[in-house]
């Protein structure tokens, strides 16, 4: 048998609370989604460049020694490309005047992709006495740092959203209790327990949160997909590696469910506290 609730919100209040909770669910899913896509992008970005390095030799007398080390370890190298003088001049053009002599002192450089990080470390040790090995991961660390900072900002927004949800749920419970103060007094007189009354309040909040959670997720998912589409259109750079995998989408889908569970718990806690104070 279907059990009717003892009391409920009027339509205008129910719509208002649903809209507010839907907006908060939308913000929660969006902030978590952005944190997940940036986190995935940072991991992919690091993995993409962890095996790349640039070998630089400033003393021409050591060029042959470094070239020999690279040739002897070709089995541990996937790609090896010598950067020509023409490329070096083009790269350094902003710092080299038309007839300047600086181009005569440009270092000899190779771009190398190693098969593993251990190969990079071992060969770098051998080359270090003759030149420098500049890993691309270290050179791109500012981009990685910016990515982690954006994740932190998104996480803070998520935390603030959850705090706002807690405040809204508490308000719903208190507002409902005030509106139905007369009904609560009657329930107390007929022997209704605080747990029974809290359960009635939980039913109201559950209905609001289920509807709001569905609306919030359905609204946020296309926006996240649009952000991913725009990011992939960039094709290069950290932004092009942004993504949300299957596990991430699962986390986003379950977020409204967890918010609903949290709201139910908050409602019970708030209602029992109100009843005890009265």
C-alpha cells in the first residue's frame, strides 16, 4: 500500500527548492567534472613527455663524445634527431642580430626519446660529464603546476557547493517544521516519535533531491561534453589532453545520488535537533 505523507511543502515552495537544489547539483557535477578532466589531462601530459629530453653540448670538443654515447645506446632510444644549425638560428633569431657573432657559439643539440624512464636516467648520467640533458617534463612543469592549481580551484568550488547544499537542506527542514508547527504538535500529542517525524521530513527532501539531481546531471553532462569538444579542437598543448574516462563519468553520475544520501542524513539530523529543542 502507498503511504501518504503526513505533511508536505506547498507547490511554490517545492518548485523553488527543486530549482535551487538542481542548480547546486549542476555546479557540483560541473566542478567535479572539470577537476576530473584536468586531472586526466595533467596525467596524460606528463606521460606524453616523460621520455623526451634535449641533449645540449656547449663545448665543441665534447660533441663527438656525446654522439658516441648516443650511438652506443641506440637500443635504449626510440627516436634521435640532431637539431641543425639552421634550426638553432631560427629558434634563437630574437636574440641574434643580423650580423652578430652569437650564432658561432650556439650549442650542439639533439632531441631524444627514450624507451623508458630508467634508460633516460642511465644515459643522462653518462652524458652529464660532457653536456646537459634537459627533460621535457621538467621544462613543461609550469603547465603541469597550473593544471594542479586549476584542479584545486575546482575542488574548492565543489566543497563550497556541498556546504551550500547542507545549508539549503537545513533550511528546508527548518522551514517545513515552522510551516507545519501545528501538525507537529498534533503528532506529538498522539504519541508520534521524533524518528517518525524525521522520516516524514526525509521523504519530502528525498523527492526534491531526486528530481533536482536528475535535472542537474542532465544539464551538466552536455556542457562538459562541449568543453571537452572545444579542448580537443586545440589539438596541441595541455588543454588538448583534457578528458573524462568511463570511471570519471561513473563518478559524475553517482554524484547526485551521494548528494541525495547526504541530504537525507542532514534532514534527519536537523529535524531531530529541532524537535529536541522544542
